[in-house]
């Protein structure tokens, strides 16, 4: 036998020497849930170890993450039903929970990188990412709301704005609005290929943001499609996106690879709430080894071509010194 691939696996030194992909804290973005109040920290029942934080707790959480070398955070608000309306007007209202959170974090920790989520669902009484009229999601009317949200986030100090709504044309619309208002330095991370997935369930529990009627299939993508992701990516690239995101992560590794192979923009993968819940449930039952299962999962995103990984595991992998 001339070829014996096992020679390159014979010792830890050689295995490390030929390792193709690596994972570091710089690759991780930590999603954080926020709630109104003081000294509040409530666990999301379907996501053990993940909490909704009031702003004072959020600041402590950000600080402890930064001590571990984790500097990038994506914020999501839990809004009381009584404050929601059809047009998500709270989403851009001065002094709202979300804007206060961005301002407080940036004031206390200017070096933290804050990613903000632009979509109507946490604030919409319909629980949809866009305006609903007679059961139809209105695209162009929604852009105006998304634009106001994005501007408010930029004014509050967002470093990266991440539209997660899947309306057509929103990247170009938001890019232009930001540029016209003196925010040409604010980045856009587009949820480029966001699928209508079952794996968002625990997130919707965390935020109480599930649709009141219908589903998200007229705007989020069909899980059976991959070529459609190329159309979305082409548009986002033309419209000025700085990052292309694929979401969920694990069931869509092929899409991450597809975008990585066809576009030069950095690719982000969103290892979503349901993926976290799934692993934690198996780990809790003693069916999977925690460290190995989590690290193998995160490495799969790097192998597929993702530069950034939005993951609820971000803090624990550093805390437990697995990286
Ligand atoms: C909504 C949004 C969702 C997630 C991020 N932004 C859920 C949805 O589209 O219903 C899901 C994140 C996760 O499951 O971890 N704009």
C-alpha cells in the first residue's frame, strides 16, 4: 500500500499539524435575550442555561463574557403583549427597552460589538416579521418600519444591524437610509437564507413572539430549496450586505457551503434555539458527551465555511475552557 491515510492520524501532534479548520472566540457571536425590569434573570425553560436579562443583568453578562474573550453580542427583546401593535411602533420609539440596552452596553463597554435584530415580530401584535393585512404580509409597507428600526438602532450605537425579516429589498433600503443619515460606518449582516424552520420554537418561547395566525412561509424560505439561496445572496451582495447569514445552522450546512463557494463576503451561521435545545436535551439525558457534541457542532460550521457563528453555546465553551 502506497497510501496509508492513517499515518497522518498517528499522534496528537500530527493530527494537530494537519488540522484544516480552527475555532476561536473571535468566531463567536452570543445571542442575548433582554427583558424590562431590575435585577431580573429568568431562564428560558426550553433552553437550559439561557436567560432573559434585565438591562442591569445584561451589563454584568456582557462584562463577564468579555473577560472570557467574547466581544460580540446579538440582542433580542422580550416585549409585553400589552405594548405590541399592528405596526410594531414600539420598535423605533425613543427610550424603548431595546434602544436603552444598546445605549447602556455601548456606554459602559465601547469595545463590545453589538449586533441588533431588525424585524417586527417581537413588537407585532400579529407576531409576524412584517405588517399583516387580511392575512397577507405587506412587503414594501414593512420596509418603512424596518428602516425606522434600523435608524433607531444605529443612533443608539449598534455596530452591526442584522435584518432577520426576509422582506424583499430590505438590505438596499436600509443601506441607503443609513448612508443618508450619517451611518455609513454601520454594517449590515443580512439573514440571507433564512428558512421557515421548526427549530425556532424555543426562541419564540423566550420572546413570546410566535405568530398569532398562519406561518412564515410566504417570506421565510422553503427548507426543500437550495438554489433559491443563491438568488437571495446575489441580491444581498448587490444591495450592500457586509455579511451573509444562513439560518438555521446544522440542517443547512450545505447552504453555508454553497454561499461560501459562490460569494466572497463573510458567511455567518445561526446555530438556532432548537438546535441548542436538542443538544442540551440529549446531554441532560446522558445520551451525548457535552463537550464533544458541542465542539463538533461548532466546528462543523467552520468546516462548511462560516466565519461567524451565532450560538447560545458561545459563553459556555469559553467558560468551560473548551477553546
Ligand atoms: C425573528 C427571528 C427568529 C429568530 C431570530 N430572529 C425567529 C423567527 O423567525 O420566527 C430565531 C432565532 C433562534 O431560534 O435562535 N425575526
